[in-house]
C-alpha cells in the first residue's frame, strides 16, 4: 500500500544536524514546516565560526533557494503558501498569530519559547490545517522536545535518516578473529615468507570465511594465541601478511601491539584512500595515525594536515577567544602535539625541533593544524589528512570533508563514539559511526577498532568504570 502523506514540523536541532533534512523528509506529498522561531534561531547561529554556524548558513541558503523558486512560479508562491521541493514535497515557513488560537496554546508560551512554538505549531497543524488522515510529526534531535511532545500527545521522532545502527555493539569492528582448525596445515610460516597467500590455501586451515574488503585478521591457534596477522584483499582474493610489532617500538615509536600493527598497515596501504579507527581513550588512535603519516612524509604525501572540530570550552566560542586564528586554535592542538614526543626521534634531522615536538614540521610547512570549519571549499592534493574527534561531527559534515580529497590524498578519521560532546549527537547518530557502516566492504575503505589502552592502568580503569 502507498505510504501516507506526512506533515513534518522541524526543530532547529534537525536543521543543524542535517541541512538537507528538508529534502530528505520532503518526499512526494509530504509537507515540511519550519516554525518562525526556528528560522530566527538559525539566523542567530549563522555568525558562529564553528560547524553549528556552517550548518545554520546551509539551511538558510536552502530556504533562500526554495523562496526564489516559489517567486518565479506562476502563480507566484511564497514559503507561507508552500513552495515545491526538488524531492517532491512542499516547504513552509509558518508564522502564526497565537492570539487567535487560545485553545491550541493552553499551558504553553509560543511567544517566549521556541520549543513551545514548535509544539503549538504541530498542534495547530494537526487540528486546523492538515488532513485528518495525515500524521503531524515533530522531528528533533533534542531529547527534551521529544519528551514534551510525548507528554502533550504530539507525535515526535528523532531524525533517523542517517542512523545506521541502534547500539554500539552492532558497529563494524574491522577485524575478525579466525581459529586455525586444521593444525596439520601450517600456513603461517608461508604467509610471512611470501608476504601473501591466496584465500583458498588459508581456508584449508581455517575453514571457509565470510570477510569484508580490507578486513583485518587475527589468526589464532586452538589455545587462542595469535599466530599471524593479515589483511584480506577481497578483490584479489588474497591475505596480505602484516608483521607483528617489535618490542623496541616502545622506545622509538611505531605500533605497540597487534591491533596497532594492523591499523598501521592500513594507513600505509596506498590503495586504501579512507581509513577509520575508533576506540576508548589511550588506545593509540592519534599516535599510530600521526606516526604513519610522518613515515610517509615527502613520499607519497607532501604535507600532514590535521583537522579537529571546535567544541566550546566553558561556553566560549572560538570567535570570542583572544588572538589570531592560530592562537585561538592552539588549545585544541596540544592533544595532537603530545604524540610527537616519541615520533620526533624518527623524523629526518631537518624536521626535528629542540624541545618542542612537532614544531620542526610546522616550521618546515610539513604539518598544518586547523579547525574543521576551514576545510569547506578546499581541495586537498597529495596530503595525509587526519581528522580527530570525528564522533563530534554530523554525517553531513563528514561527507563534506571526504569530498575535499583530490589527487594523491589519504583521509584518516578517528574518534570514540562513547564520548560525545555535541548535545544533538549520540553514540549511534554521529558522523564516525555513519561513515563506518556506510563505507564498509568497499575496496578504498578500511576500519580498525582498537581495544587495548596503552596508557597507565588508571587510564584504563577510568575508561572502563567511570
């Protein structure tokens, strides 16, 4: 049966989360309604020099485009009348004289609260304007509005278009632990000697396996000990050997355990253009990524570019902090530069610095760090781009960043989905999780989840229990 037409009342948080949500929700027959207060809130956020400001400007641009389309139509249409969307629905901006609708606003204050205005708009749309057979739904990323709608009897939904999983336990880990069930067939020695083995030979020892492109493999004996590491090349139907880390790496940088060795191999593979990694604090996401980038500096990458989202500290936006952009961004760079204390000694002498890890690379123009907001509109050529704290990005922002990659560029995304700082994102709706689930099993993509904390025991304890 055909789906029923729907009326969607949009909250500010939904527009910020996905500026294209009006087209996603506005399929044929649907009406998408922006209350007047939401438009004003978006206007107030347009001047912010962060990702919220960028999203607010994008929504305003799309509303302006829709308005222009309506004004060119015959008869002329305004957003008050409803303007056709490219996706087939109608777009409205709703301004209502609430003095005429006292029965609708009982107990609410649409003149003083945008949340109340959203709820009142939904009530009016349901009781006065919509076809009785058409659902009226408030769409929000704000939990409080969803709760308030439930209390008042208004249907409300989280914006679920870009949700790919419902629990972190469902997230693709990027690796498989494979038991060697035929100990008479020793393929591990041959794997390390040749550097690769066809899948049919490996499967004689392990049984048939269902693996995704570039999936990392721990080959284990019957006692559970890891015997060999490899990465599955699905298109060539081979397993490519990965060397296990040396104990000396603790002193000079490099992978510290098998998990980091697999991630490092993915980062060094020139055929994999996008790599993601996730894990709790201290597992080495930033360290291994920065280390692999430095090892490939000048060949094949001409520069390491590190991007981080600006998350407000103490309620202060970056635009209000003192200094130029480098000085404003400096507090967010320290977490990156800390990792160069071990990497520094591996760098060529011309890139080293005296007592200030990483600054030799910065001075030589080989390392650049900037807020993610400055990536929009750019094209990255022959760069190793590392994007930190990706769990605090929306799926639409992640898409924008990936599309900046030009010739010879590798993009690395890292984060911990369990540590979300953005109030309108959660462990399942963020850009990192969305990207992992949507890109898995593609030849140009790989993912590795890190489990082992490499900091002191108190860090591991805090990550697990606090």
